[in-house]
């Protein structure tokens, strides 16, 4: 989308290709609507990948249960096949997550720039942290949430809106990040059938948490984008 200069009031109506915003050497409004649709589509793919991993994980879990309880014959070929498919599901999850992260961070940065136009005084972190805050260890546990809160507050306009969706998404994302890493380490260290079964149960719980986090992330993206769109429609007065 191209940058469009703000005309003197009253402003011309925004087009689908961009928003009119106050011209500035550092921050200019650009519509995040197209990016938000891409983010939500990618989050949908993450959910599908998680469901695939859950299905494969449950299959492996059931096979290991039969093996441990001696409730039926389980061949080595069945175990190996289930293990290969479960590994493949992990690759699918990783690929979907990586692609989604790239689109999400692009959308997040754009909303941060827009929010700086709306209310520059609201921001406690520099604009670059909207990108690097996701990748710096330890810092990524709270910087993105702080920046998201600043963006939300700058985008609400005169009406104060609940941040329950933002807070819920971030809490679930943190839980999944920490618990998923722990469960993954358990799975990598597991050697016996009982240990592998327990680790798979942990990974499946992490997948459920990630699905819930993805749903809340979609709501967060939708609501923040809508707020910025509504605020942009107000024109120069914002």
C-alpha cells in the first residue's frame, strides 16, 4: 500500500489502498487491514497444524498405552510409523508457526507506527522493539505485551476498551511457550515407552493451549485492526 498525504480538513474518505494520515518524517498511517487478513489466515493454518499434531499424538499415545498395558499386539512397524508421522506433524507445526510469525510481526510493526501517529505520547518503547522485542531472549517475555498495550491504548480513541482479549492471548502464549519448551525437552530425553507416553501427553496439552492462544490472537488482531480503521476514519482530529 502506498503512503497517502493528509489533505487539509475535511479529509477525503480513505480508499481501500491506504489511509490518509498526518504527514510526518517518521510515522505515517498505513492500513493494516490487508495484513490482518493474512495474519488471521496464517493463524488458521497454525490451528490446523496443531490439530494434525494432536491427532498424531493421540495415535502414538494410544499405541504406547497398548504396549505398556499389554492389551493388544503392537508391532515395531506400527510404533515406527506412528513416530515418523508424529515427527512430521512437528515439522508442519514449526513451518506454519514460522511463516505466521513473519506475517504477524509485519502487521504488529505497522500497527505500532500507526499508533505513533495517533498518540506518540503513549509509547514507552522505541518503534524498533516492535520487531526485536520478539526475538531477544528474556526481553521477549514482556516487551511485546507492553508494546501491544501501548498500541491498544493509542488506538482506542475517546472510548476506553477492555484489554481482556490482549491479556488472555498473551497469558496463553506465555504458558504455551514455557510449557511447550519443557514438554519438548522431556520428549527429546525420553527413552522408555512410559517416558515417551508422558512426554506426548505434555506436548498434546501444549497443542491445546496453542490452539486457544491462536484463537485469542485472531480476536486481538481483528479488534486492534478495527480500532485503528475506525480511528483513521476520524481524519486529522483522530
